[in-house]
């Protein structure tokens, strides 16, 4: 019999050799991954690499087909996920799609806290409202509090959903492509806010899924590169985010630059042929 592993209190995510399979197809894994208390992770990989599936497992929204997934010390499949989920904040396209368009922004944010504090709702209503304002402020969206969610721009919606994810004071914050669909200015604003959050020692451990290295906020510490559900590289961001690893993950030759703590990637120019043409 295998010995029962004791949960490590410093590990928020402890995935041991997990796979997720559906209809005979492996979406994720086998993958072993650990996220500690003060870490800020970025998960990168091409379309279909398994990023959202991995994040759903980290949100206790999907179970591993094999292996052991321990979240906040609780083993998936052996714990009440209704108690676990409020401890995890998640913003994703799926969460966004569930928001009624006529929902008032302030109510949308404050209601995220009720999942945890339902019993104290009457008593703490003012406290909740104040916290919702604080959370909106932390993402630069306090002025949107009285607006209907459906009237917000894409960038405003993304920020409001992050405020909602933070409302219940989660131990783990999961963001699936928070900058998707944003224009340059809105993306930069969001990257800055997420950078502020990353540098706040009281902020929860964070996992950010993105398609673009340009969207990695300064202060993120770790990286996980996926391709077809498998890990290409994982560890400290500066070790993981190299032209070589990105080229492997995206299966093409990538050139990577780092300027002022930010990353920029593009496909490498195929110098050989052009050069020989030019020299002819
Ligand atoms: N329930 C399911 N049944 C079968 N296949 C699935 C299921 N959910 C996801 N997949 C497949 O698993 C693979 C990984 O999907 P996932 O959404 O995790 O990728 P992703 O890395 O988030 O991609 P993207 O960058 O496009 O968002 C895809 O090929 C997808 O079609
Ligand atoms: Mg996805």
C-alpha cells in the first residue's frame, strides 16, 4: 500500500502526476506541479495546450483522471468542494459568461463574498460593501460601481471580474487570460494593476494564464510552459522564459527580449535565405 502523503501547509497547489483525460484524449499531464504561498505563476502555451483545463483543476472545477490533486491542503475527490471553492478566486471567460448583463457592478463584486460570509450577511453588510469598493479601487474600477455589467467595455469587465475574484479574500487567485480582447492601453493598465498585486505581500498566490509574454506583469516569479498537456519547462520565470523553451512550446523559432522587467516575443527572422538573396 502507498503511504498517505501529509499535506504541506505552504503548498496551495500540490499536483502529483495528475492527468485529465476525456473521450480517450489526454488534455493535461502527466504533470507534477506545486505552487507555494507567496508565488506568482504564469502559465503559457499554444491553443489547446491544456491551460484552461489545468486552471479548472486548480479551481476544484475539474477532477484529475489519475494522480493526486491537493488544493489548499485538501485532496480533490476526498473533500467537500463547496468549502474549498470560496477559498479560491477565479476569473475566466466561463465566469464572465455567467454574469447577468443587468447585474450592477457593486452587487456583482459584493455577492462573491456572500458565498463565504453568508451567515454574517446582515451583520457585515456595510463591511462587505466597503470591501467591494476597496477591491474595485485596487483594479482602478471604483467609478463603475453603479453601472450595469452589460454596459462595460471589455477592459472594464476584466477588471471588475478580478475585483470579484479578490472579494472573498481568497488564498489562491486564478486568472485565465485576463487581458484577452483588450486594446493596448487597457492591457497596459491591467498589467500594471496585476504588477501592483504581485508585489503586494498580502495578495494571494496567483496563477495567470496568458497567450502573450507581453502580458506578464513585473513581479511574477514562476512560469509553466505547456504543449499538448505536457510540461515543456517549469520553475523560476527567468529560467523558464527563454527563447529556446518558447520555441519548443510554440514549435517555431521564437526570439525573446526582456526590457524593464517585461518580456517581448516574436518569430525569429529566417536570416539565412534573405541574406543570401540580398548578397547576390
Ligand atoms: N470536456 C472535454 N472533452 C474533450 N476534450 C476537451 C474537453 N475540454 C477540453 N478539451 C480539449 O482539451 C484540449 C485542451 O483544452 P484547454 O481549454 O485546456 O486548452 P487551452 O490551453 O486553454 O487552449 P486556449 O489557449 O485555446 O484557451 C483542447 O484540445 C480541447 O479541445
Ligand atoms: Mg484556455
